C-alpha cells in the first residue's frame, strides 16, 4: 500500500483538468470495473453510493441496474467529474471527500469505489473504511453474525 499520496487538492485539480478525456483511460481499467460492477449484484430499487464517480460512465450502468425506483449518488472531489456524471445520468451528485461521507448511517445498499483507494494515504484507511461501513446497513449485521472460527 502507498504510505503517502498526492494531497486531495492536487488530485482535485488533476481530475478537473482531465475532465472528459479521462474516459480514454477506460481502455486500461474498463474490464476490471465492469467485472466489479457485476459483483455488486445490483437490484431494482436499491440505493447506491458511487465513491469517485468519475465521468459517469460507470454510473450509467448503475442507474440502469437499479431502475427508476432506485437511487445512485455519486461523490467526487472534482467538480468537472461531478458535472459530467450529472450530464450523463441526471443522478444526484455531491462534492465530497471519501474519508468524510456527508450521509446518514445505514442509507446505502451498496458502495462502489474503483480507482479511488490509490489516492488515499494508508494512514487514512481506518477512517475511510469505518465511514464506508457506517453508511451500509447490512455491514454491521453481517459482521456481528459472523462467529470466530474455533
């Protein structure tokens, strides 16, 4: 894991500058993201949090999978990426840092974060993962139902 990464403000400026051109990078990670989206097992009517919404390309797939009764919310540091996601999907977007999610507890059925974790310093992972778990209702129930192996 990476001990130190670029500051959030540097990442924000970088992605604001790349904008729509970032879709070209899908050549490298597109298959992995498609597979990860399949693993989410999205269902109609679910509420999804997309951390690092990017250009909205993946968000389009999420919105289609959960249908009109579901809701997919994208967060990103980059206002350019948020604008692109909103233009592509019409879904709600929020300028936010993944380490401090501005949402109530247990409000999302699934959380998707692709190519975001490499921007988070290793020291912040406990904070990040605690907040990810906080917004997922089943995480606490699943963890407490697991018994230690004998």
